[in-house]
C-alpha cells in the first residue's frame, strides 16, 4: 500500500482513539450495568458462572483459530495451545479449513500495518483462550468442531456478497472476516458482564469486553479508512451487508450499525459535519447487548440451535 494511504489510516486510527478517550466513567458504568442488561440477566437464570465462561470460551476458540491461521498458517493445536477438555491440552474438535490445508490459510499480507494488527489480535485471542481455560480448570469444555471454510461461503451468499468468500485471500478479505466476529464478541460480553456473579468474574469479563471493543474498533477503523482511500472497492458497502445479515439472524433487525459516512450536528449553530460510524452502538452511544441465544443464531447462521455456520456440531457446554 502506498505510504500516503498508510498515513491516512494511522491518522484515522489516532483520531478515533482520541475521541474514545473522552468518554467518562459514567458512560462505561451504564454500558455494563444498564437496566436492559439486568433484565436480560434475569432471563438467563439457572446457569452458573462456569456455563457463561464456557460459552465465552467457545467464542474465543473461534476467534483464536481464525487469527492464528491467518498469521501462522497453523491451528491452535498445531501451535501448541491447549484445546481439550478440562485441563488437558489435547482432544479438541475438528477445524475445517481450505481444502489446500491450514498452511494455505496464512494471509499474504501486503499492508505492514494490517499484518501487525493481525499478529496482535492473534496473540490476544490466544491469551483469552488460555486465561478462560485456566479459570475454568476441570470444568473447561473442549474446543468444538469449527468451520472456517464452508461457513464463510454460506455467510457471503446469505449476505448477498457472492457465492464464496475467502477471508484468507488478502488484507481486506481478512479484515472483513474479522468484522464478522469482533462486533458480535463485544455484544456477547456485554450481556455476560451482567450474568456472572463472582467478584473475580465480574472484574474479568468486563476486562475482556474492553479488549474485544478495542479489536472491533480497530477493524472497523481500518476498513473505513481503506474505503475512504479506495471508494471504488466498495469495502464499506460489503461490511454493511455483513452487518445487515447479523441483525437479520439475531432476530432484531435493528441492533447493529454498518460502516458508512453520516452527517451530524455538533450543537454549533446548526452546522453539519461528516462523521464515520466506527462506534457500533445505539443512539445513546451505548454498546448493544446480545444474550447468548442471539449470539448463537448469528454464529450458527440459524435460530434452530442445531448447529451450523462456524459451529457445525454446535458449541460445547450447556449454553449452546
């Protein structure tokens, strides 16, 4: 990528981070403990903290597999990261990848900044897997069967992008694949932050939520910047098709924001200013919350709870 485009992306990222840092603690408290989240927590009665953490672990297995394959051409097991039941390091499910094998999933990154971001994401998602497995100990569920080939093709067709989609093909494809996961992870952890009960988990889950929000914001920022630099590529339009599919699958049809440019007033005498939609949130600038049922409908690609999409044999654990 040309140096000027790299500079554009860096400026966009820096500007977005400065804007995020202006948010106060009150807004964050509302994010985690709002009345809507409390109501959702009541609907999830009957599950334990371990159930919720295993649900989170299923999501982390998926993200970690994706990023590890993209950056190293290896699965978690091949990279030596435990995916088995309990404290056992072996015994995970089958990871379906491109017919040419795991090594061919390593993305031929052409943009050094995207390659660096990918490496950071891979490392952090691997740490989430290791951390949750450590907390759960003997209650840890094994990695379920994960499909990172047929799932993307089916999602692309359902979203109206095309009959097939290879997220490992290049930098932009990789970012669009990331876009599918990261926003969902943020909304999932928002709900889990209200469900868990122990003091340690009520501290750790929001901590992971914050990291996932960093990831989602990074991916959305880079995609938006690339779209602005190369508008003819239709990158933001493709991302918004993914957004629309998520809102359709989770049954709400209105709880997700695509990538676009909007005009907003800033209480400056009626003047309008161009703004991005890096933040995926409601009108109050509070992150959406998705209960596990809605998350599962997205990652399965259906609401039938019989498996499919990224989890062809369903997740492992009681919440699946």
